[in-house]
């Protein structure tokens, strides 16, 4: 098994050969920055009709033992609806990861969701400025989450 110390060392080495830009699926509730690294939610978050998701423009590569990424919550006005996770390529842009089949997510309310379950308490609530991480350990076949650099 891989210890948290070894895993932590692996995560501190960013890969230079990966394009980390992302693309939005056709969704009217996002504005993508010119450098394609920042997304601004432009919806009102007043109904489930305004749920929106973003996917990477490349699938997770299994070339290394661990894949990991982070996102910073810049604004908390809708933070409890922010969910970070993984999904398959057929995932719809009006869904949140973990709330539907073939997806996993950590929601900013501190709960984790997997494959359409009801979720369970998992960690702290996310606040403005927090950095939320999501990774997959291919050796242990586990998905993990971090908050401000600490494993949840």
C-alpha cells in the first residue's frame, strides 16, 4: 500500500507534459477566461435548471500512479453547490459529479457523493479562498479529496 507521505510527495511534483486547460460543454452559465484556466459562473443559482459542470479537455491519463488536480473557490455566493470530482466523458453539462452514475464528487457542503447515492458527511464545508483537490490513486483504486492541502 502507498503511504500518505509517499502520496504527498508524488502530488508535489507537477507534470509539465499535460495541458491543464479545460473546456466547458455547451453551457450558457459559464464564462471562460482568455487563458482558459478560470471559469466564472454567470447563472443565478436560483434553480436546478442553472446547474452547470465543466470537464477537462483531456481524459485522466493512467501513466502515473496518481492523478490530482485542484480548484480554488474564489466566490462563496454559490459555494455550497460547488462540487469537484470525476465523471465519464458522457456526463451531461447540467449535472453535478457524484449525483449521477459514473461520477464521484465532493460537494462544498462537506459531503461526498458517488454514483447517484444520497451522499455522506465527509469533511469541512468549503469557504471563500479554499483550495479543493481531487485525485485518483490508481494503485489503490481510490478517489481522494483534499482541502487546503490536507487529505480529507
